[in-house]
């Protein structure tokens, strides 16, 4: 009976020692760690602009409009000119504030600040300036001078 006890005790000790050894070896094996760095993301976004003249169905694209973005909290700036469809893109940094200016001859200018959050798209309908030489009919100068001369002659 003592032999059975010794054999049982030996087997039990062997089992416990094997279990302890397997556990300690399992803890000693390095586990793969998840990557701590974020995937590299392009720091720039494409902000698109489309510029029209007129409203509703009577609007036409304006080519050659100068659009400028000046960084307010960054040193990055970008500018572009609209194509024949009145479209252009600016490449700006994510999460930054830019002052956008839209300027062209014979139309009112646009100036606004925007914070970039994604690939935003803007559409503008520019108002034509009144009294600009290009908006007046071709015969306005002779007509104006004739009326001015007539008015001056009447006062004499």
C-alpha cells in the first residue's frame, strides 16, 4: 500500500510540476502586441470650388476666377484658377483654419474663413458688379457725354 501511495504521490507531484512548468513557459512566451502607431494618412484634403454667374437655371460657369487659401493657424497656403467649367481644387491640411478669397474682374469678391474637416465642396454664384464698364452698353459714353453737354448748355 505504501508503494501505491508513493506512486500516486509521485504521479501527482509530476502532474503538478508539469502543469506549473507549462504555465510558466506559456507566460514566458512573448505575446504579439497590437501596433501602437496610427496608419499614415495624407495630411492634405481636396477642397473643391465651383463658381457660377447668375442664379437658378440661368447660371453659367466663370472660368479664370482666382481662388486663394491663406493658412490662419498653419504656414501652408494654396491657390488655383477655375477651369472652363468654373471648377478648381485646393489642397489644404486637415483640421486647419484657412481664409478663402475668391476674386475676379466684374464680380463681387468673396472672403470667408473655414476649418477643414474633410474633402469639402463649395459652390458660389457671384453677383456681377453694377456700374462696371464691362456691364454697360457700348453706346453709353457717347450718350452720357451728349446729355452732359446738353445739360451744361442749358445752364448757361
